[in-house]
C-alpha cells in the first residue's frame, strides 16, 4: 500500500476512535445537564457554588456559567454569560476562569491516555482557574476597575 494512503487510513481510524471516545462522554454529559435543568436542580447547584464566585468578585448567577463551562463546554457557558447583566470586569474574570478550566468531563478521560490522572488534572485545572480569576479580580481592584 502506498505510504500516503497508509498514513491517511491510520489518521482516519484514529480520528474515528477519538470521535467515538468523545461521543461516549459528550452525549451522557449533555443528557445529564438537560435532566438537571428539567428537574430544576441547576439553580440550587449554582447557589451552592455562589460563595466561591463571590470570592472572585462575581455575582451568584455566574455560578451556572462556571458549572456549564467546567462540565459541558465554553459555548454553553458563554450562552449564559450573554444573558447576564455583567460588567466588563465580571466578564473578563469569568471568561478567564472558564477558558483556563473548561470541558473537564470530556478532557479528563482524554488526558488519561497521556498518562495523567483525570482526577489530578481536573483538580489542578480548577485550582489554577480559580487562582487566575482571583488574581485578575485583584488586578482590576488595584487599577480601580
């Protein structure tokens, strides 16, 4: 078989395996979030996280955007952000946190294939994201923003 055809075939097979792996994660997570929303449990979950977001200079409603960003994807969280009346400071802090630690349920198992523990990587990413958000909030405060 031609080397280029072999490489293309191998690439397509790897892409299909990755797609199946991600589908096994994305579909159940999406269904779980829809179920939580339909059962009215997303708002209580967001309230539970509100002390953390207040520590970051954010209003309690932003906890839902963080949860969606952490466990679903950036687009879901940015959809929430778009409808909230947030200042530039709040959007910046929130976006920095989400972009630092997003799609944890999908990326954790993928990182497992690199040899990194999904639990450790998730905890490190959340801690780094919250620290980053805190620092950005403090910088805004120092600059009078």
